[in-house]
């Protein structure tokens, strides 16, 4: 589990040579990390991303309604608890 923003960015860049796609739950970074967004965008032509959240971020506090990550991901899945990950994996497999 990556905690520092820089570690997440490094992992995103390294993933291009290691994986076929990424399921990402950016946590609180969802709402403000343009650095993570830019890292995803820099590899998005080679590596599809699916953004997942266990809670429905659109029904939470107003500041949590906006994701700066979504635009550079293939899809956002939220509000299905742990099932969000399963839905995200299934979607990623369809994309691949």
C-alpha cells in the first residue's frame, strides 16, 4: 500500500512496463491530486485505469463530489462497498 503521493506516482510510471491495466483507489488524493492525475494521463495511452471507491463519493460531503482523476481513467466505479473492486476488475478485463 502506497501512502506518499510520490510513491504512487512512481508506481504508476513503473506499472507501464509491468502490468496490463490498473485499478486505483486514490483515496483523499481523488479530490485534489493533479500530480497523480498527470501521472495517469502520461501512461493512459498504454495502460488503462479504472478508478474505484467503496463509498459513493457523489453522495458525500460537497468537497468529495469532484474527482480530478476520473477524466484520465476509463471509468469510475463507486458506492458498491468492497464490490466496487470486483466491478472494477470485471470492467478492466472487458477493456483488455
